[in-house]
């Protein structure tokens, strides 16, 4: 009598996926329990919706002038009043959000990509290259943003592209330094040394093993950098170094409102409120994501 052949072991795909699914569900529940994080998420969603669908939500053309009702307070026709040319402040604030979203989306994404690449190269490359890149990062960080913007305006003149360039150049070192630190921490780990001993190229190691472990903290930093970028754009436009009138921008709205603040405070109020709410929203959201995805901070609570 021969023993029957053992049946092959079959892995249940649902059981294999269960740990990852449970971990993701746990992080989602932790985030939903963070009231400030949920409040920040609501503000961020409102920011995106108001900017993307500004032509739908706006009640007037942002360039349309109503001279008889200029510098008026909130009315049924003009919900946030009008500026010195009679333009609807509410509609201009919505269109100003589109400029802020454009600068934030392009500036942060390009800075994140370039900083991530340079940081990984600095952390994994030879010592001389690391020192050279660190020197470049420190040199850029030594220049205040406004000083760099003034120098660029003197050469190129104010424009939205200039704002984007200043934002990208000044924010790259932050992402690069964080990526470099994380790469250095992973460089001598056992699984990286095993891949190297098997003949894996540096590019493969960086893309397959370093990148997945580095990108998380950088995304959290990017979420917290969005209000910084929006504030830089508004500040440069307020000083006349960024977006120029008649283009609607939160900075230009504040600049024009400041000139007539003794006659009507509504342009300053309407231009300042979305700037404050956007800063609060992305700050709360970034801190909540940091608490959820950083195991050390989560254990500390």
C-alpha cells in the first residue's frame, strides 16, 4: 500500500493580500480619527475645487468693470464687494486660486522630482560628488527667496514663469537633503549590499530599492510645502515681482486692496482669507499624514 501523494500547497490570494490591506485600512482609520487632518483635507479639497472650477463658481468676469459700484462692500450682486475699478472681488479671488494652484502644482512637483534625484545621487554616489552637491544646496539655501527674486527680476523682468523658477530653485535643496539623508541610511543595509554583491547596477538599486523607501517622507514634505509655495507666489506678486495686473492673483489682489484700504477693506479681507485657509489646510493635512505614515511618531503618541 503506497501512501497517497500529498496535495500541493495553494496560497490564498486573499490571505496574501490581507496584511497589506489591513495595514492600509489601519492607516486610513488613524487618519480619519485625526480631526485636524480631516479639517485640513476638507480645506484642501475646497481649494482644488474652487481653483479648477473657478469659471463655474465665479459670478462675474474677473476683468469686467462696474465703475458706478467701485469700492463697494458685499452686496447681492458682488458677494465680496468690488475693487477700485469695480471688478468683482469674489470672482477675482477664485481666479487667483488658479494661479496659486498652478504655481504650487508645477513648482512642488518639479522641485520634488529634481530634489529626489539629486538627493539619491548624492547619498549613493562617491564622496566627492556628495560634497559637491551639498555645497550647491547650501549655496542656494544661503540666498533669501526675496533677494533671489529681486536679482532675477532685474535681469528678466516680472512674470509668472519667474515666480515658478524662483520657487523651484529655492525649494529643491530641502527635498534633496531629505532624500540624501534617507539614502545614506539605506546605503549600507543588508538588502542593498546583497543586491550590490549580485551585480545590480546603481540605477537599478536606486529605482527598485531606495526610491520606494525614500518617496514617502518626501511626499509628506511636499504637502507641507504647498502653503509655503503659495505664500511665496502671493508675496512676490504683492511686491510687484510676480504676476502682474490685470491678472488675478491673491498677491495682486492684496496689493491693490492695500492701496485703497482706507476707502474699503474688503479686497484685503477677501484676498487674505483664502491664503490663510489654504495654509491652514495643507499644514494640518501634512502633519496628519506625517503622524500616520511615520511609525516612530505614531508610537510616540
